[in-house]
């Protein structure tokens, strides 16, 4: 049953989401320009720019390959802390992974293709092997607030690793 309190919470949540979307719509053109200046083409996966693919291609639209013959697609998502004690940013801070609770952050995924067409993940600065080397874990040294400068930092590092093939 809907109560006045529930309706008030829903209204506040909707207003908060509209504010976040407005901030993101201002950030998206800037991040597009940053990506293009780094030689990437943009494919907006969502209409408001929350999740985008970035293709590393030359002026003719051909994939640029590294010395291993690989090409890369970089997916970057703009993430918001939804609030609450159990949100990822809350848990990261609580467990000492981040010094502050991140209201927003960038999430990077990479799709690397070899000459045979096999796809795998590599060159993502936000991932590292665990201490026991059995799984990938978050590399919190590369978990940043969602700003233009941090977006550029993440893309540059991903491309640097890709070009070096390491």
C-alpha cells in the first residue's frame, strides 16, 4: 500500500535521478571530445551517455592494431552511488579500499580481439590479478570519481597498455 512517506521518497528519488542525468548530459560532450582527441570513435550505448563504447580506429575506420595484431574496444560506464549501507562505494570505503565514498565513478571494461577473432579482456587498468593469481579483482588505484580529467586518465592508460601489448 502506498503511503505519503513512500510517495515522498519516490518523488525525491526521481528528482535526484533527474539532477544526475542533467549533470551527465553536460559531461558527455566533453568526454566525447576527449575520446576523439585520443583517436577513439564513440558509440553511445544509451541515449544519455551513461554507457559508451570507444573504438580505436584510423581515419578510414579500420581497427588500429598493436604489435600482437590485437584490436580493442573500450567500454566506459558512468556509475552513481545509489545510496545505502550496502552500495559498492559504501562497502569500498568501509573496507578501506577507497579513502572516501565515491558519489560517482567510472567503470571500464575492455574487449580485445586477436587475429583469429577470439575475444578476451586485457589492458584494463581497473583490473589486476589477485594476490593468489587465481582471479581478477578491482585495482582501486584506478577507481576514480567520474570527472573529465579522470575519464581521460583512464582512457590514456588503457591505450598505453594496449599499444605496449602488456
